[in-house]
């Protein structure tokens, strides 16, 4: 995909900062647990060590004193990390310190540094990088914060929301600063809301606007000059689209995250089904990420086309490596050389194709076993309000009940189907909800998931005489579309976010549903979309009034989408598709990525006791390790030798520490200038040495150093 990768942007920021800090001097790079995750996500250790870095250490761990070396601290702005830093300064662990924070330091922590005499003596440079985010893909950024969902929507977390939104705003500003964008801001404003969290986006947008304005005020070089049109920031939350986290999506990435047991952490791994029972060795599990070209090429392809494409590509791959084909001819020296030269690349490619063929086959086996084709056909009608012929669907209730009674449909899929039917009907009679749960044979606690959706704006209950129509598509009626024969009827639904982006790019996005934070300043510019891009960039002196439509050769406008409460892989796919079709650079930013199972679990947790959620705000405050405050112990004594060492008696003043090792003579003796003992004059030391020499000669005469008796 065209456009600058967020991974590359963050990587360059980190490497360039380490490179220019204390330039020309050897240094130690000090990280903490949080900043190490940021660095490890985008930078190889070897790339850092090539920048005059002798070692990479972690500030919470035991480290030796290194008073002859400068230290570059790249740290998270946390109280316990500042405690670790102050412990280093008290120990004078390094010669000088260059202090770099991953994001803005809170005022109280900054004041603590300002008041410290040790900091004034030892810290010679301080800066802020604004890199407190995790690029997962070239145009997908997360904050790795799944606790954001309960913090924003759990009723018992109301008093945490303001502080959490300020933290989110700071991370969003970091993304904007890294991209070099001072964007106009629009936010989701639900129409006729019934839930308390309906004002979430408006408050968050104003927090972001305030922090961006503050940053621009104190950084006069921001935004940097650029020929691109001014960027746009769209702020939405999970209530924008309640269908997207529930539907079965059959593009490759979304499907494997939904159906397969992926191991997700700092990286994503997959253990093939054939080895599920084997001992887990994370180092040997294949990684799925941005270094996998097959994954990048096919992750948004529909599964019905994927298997054929993989087989075709693998055959081409074998044809490009004929030296590994079993031709039956005897091997020659040249063929063996060719094989050895291409072996690493061939082995890597072979393992990659093997991984994706296994994942594809495992996912399709589950697709067949769980009868997902029948289930998805009904889901698509519920989510779009149209059947496969683009007409209003009929007998949906009967189809839903038949599926709920089917033993082949898993319980989690039944729950997802009930919720989608409820959303389609815009609420049900309480008795009807209980009947559906009985048909699905679901436990009583699953009803909590259904009723908790009210906290996200869903209408759960409907009165007997309620004449409300079924739920409408939120961004205008979905028009009937002609589909090619190859297009699947199981993928008719598109996330609401795609319609929002299309409306924005065409200048048709509703200003009431997505208002501007500065309507009197930004509305005229922000409404100029893909088909009427006539504004001049605020960062370029060259006017763009003469343009009517941007070409593929012109710099692309950047659109940053922030989805509070988690985003889905179908929404990520939609952002890539809009970028490609409408000549934009769309970056999806979110608190965390949602799978259907995680979404159901998090919605169910909205009614549990908050103490059971294990929120970071409720955990004990982290403390700096005690060992950092211990006085450094003296070096252990050298092991005793077979001979008693001579005491140092003379030449102490002339001793110098040299980097060169002194060779030891072959007879085991080493000449050295012995310094005088402390408190003795030079002449007294010489007399003492002569007396000891005479005593030694006397002992030799009595054979004290001989085995003879």
C-alpha cells in the first residue's frame, strides 16, 4: 500500500534520536519495561548497537557502575521510573545523563526533577519524543489498552473517565506529532442517544484539540512544512457500529483472528493444529506480522479466493527455485552451490507458505464444521436490512430460530446471532428475549451480555404497542448494488466506518453527526473532500486553489481515525480500501483490537463487580526495586595465589591505569614499580625494601624457600 508506514516513522524517530544524542561518544542506552516494548516493536537491537551504543540496559534491573560512560535514558513518564532514575543519580552510576521521555512528563514529576541538585549536575539534555503508541501495521496503530473499554463504559468507573481521556488524548497527540499533522478534528455525535457515554467523543475531541493547540504554541516548528493538504482527525467510539464486532467476517485476517487459536501478545503467533498438543516453544512458533510478505499481500482477501491464490503463488515460488526440484539428475558441484546459496531464502519462503496454507485449511475446516455459511447468510440480512437480492428480508425470525435449534451451531455463535437479531429489531419484548435464550440453550449469565449492550446505546426492550420500525442503517439507506458473480453474498455488510470515510472524502459527511471542534475555522476546509479538494495546505506556501481533483502523483491527505473502546479487523480492512480507492492515507488508531470473543467478554464484564476487572487504576502502585537504593558493594577480593604477594611499597605516584594488558613473563614473575606504603616517605620506603631484601637473602641461605631440608 502506498503511503508512509507508521512503523517506519516511529523507527526513524527512535534511531535518529539515539544517533544525534551525545554524537561521536560511546554511550549506554537505558530503557524501562514500557519503553523497551516500544523500542522492540519497531527497532532491531543491532541497529541500535551500530549507533555508538555499547550496551542496552533496563533501569529496573541490577546494573554495574559505569562512571566513565555516558547514558542515554529513554524512559516512560511514570512515577516509579522517575524513582529509578533518581536512584541512578544518587549512585552517580554514569558520567552524564541524556534524558528522553517517550511522552510528556506530568507537571509534578517535572517539578521534582527541576528541584533536584543531582539532576542539575548530571543531566545535560532533556527532550520528549511523543512515541507512546504501538504501530501494529503500516496504517494500524494501537495503544495496547484493553482496559480502556471497561474504563469508558462500566458504570462504576465514571470517576476514572476524565483522567483516562486525558491519557488517550496525549497518545492521540503523539500520533499526530509523529506524523507531522496538525489536523482539523471531527467527532461522532450520536443522534437521539439513550446512553450516558454518548458524550464521550465530544469530550475526548476537546481534550485532543486543547493538547494539540498547546503543543503547537510551544513548538513553533510544528507542523513541519509539507505539500500535503491539511490532515483530518476523526474521533469515534465503539457505539458507532454495534454490528461490526459480532458478524462473521470472511476475509483472511479477520477470519483467522475469529476462528483460530492465535497467540497474541507483543507479537502474533500461530501454532498449527497438528502441533497443538506439543510443548509450547514460543521461539519456534511462526510469527505473523509485517515482515511476512504473504500475510501483507493476502490479509484482506476473501477466503473463497485465498486458497487458490496461495497454491498458485507457491507453484510459482517452486518454479523460481528449480535447484530444489527433485529432477532425478545427479547433483553436480555447481547445482549444490546454487542450492546452498539459495537455501536460507528458500527455507524461509517454504515455511511461510506452509504456515499460511495450514492456517487457511484450519480456518476452512472450522467454517464447514460450524455451518458458518448458513449462519452468515442470515447475519448479512440482519446487518444490512437487505437479503441477497437487495430486497427487504422475509421470515428472518423463523430462520434465526432454526439456527438456534441447530446443534452444529456453537453456543458463542448463537449468542452473537441473538444480539444481531435484537439490534436489527431495535429491541424485543422481554419474553421474546427469554424464548430466544431458551431455544439457544444458553446459560442465564449470557443474558447479562445482551442487557449490558444498553450501556453502548442499544435498545434492548420494546413495549407491546411500540410502533418503532426496525433499526435503520445509521448513515443513510444502503442502496442496492450490482454484484459480480465472484462476489460473495456472505460479505455484503460493510462497517459503518467505511461509510463515514466515504462521506468525508466526498464532502458529504453530516455536520450534525460529525461536528468540528472549531466549526467557525475548520468547517469550510474540512468539508472539502476527494471530489472538491480546493483548500491550501496550512503547511505549504504554494496555493492549491487551481486543483479540482488530486491525482495519484500528488501528496495524499492523511486521515487519522481514532476508535475508542476497540476496533475490528473489518474496520481496519475498510481503512486500507478507502486509502486505495480514494487516494488518501488513512491511519486507524485504537485502544486495542477486538475479536468477537473478546468483545462479548468485555460487554459481559460491564455488569460485574469492578474489583474483579483488575483495572490498572485499581492495582497497587508500582515501586522502584529496593536494590537500586543499596550502596554499591566493593569489588570482591582476588583469589589467593600460591605465593604471598609482595606489599606495594614504591612508585604509587607514578602508577597509571592503561587499557593494554601487561604480558606476564614466562617464569611467572612480573616486574613492577612498588609504591610506598601510605604514611611513609619515599626514603623510608626504600630502607624498608632493602631490609626485606636482606631478610630474603638470609632466608635463602637457610633454605626457607627450598624443598631441601
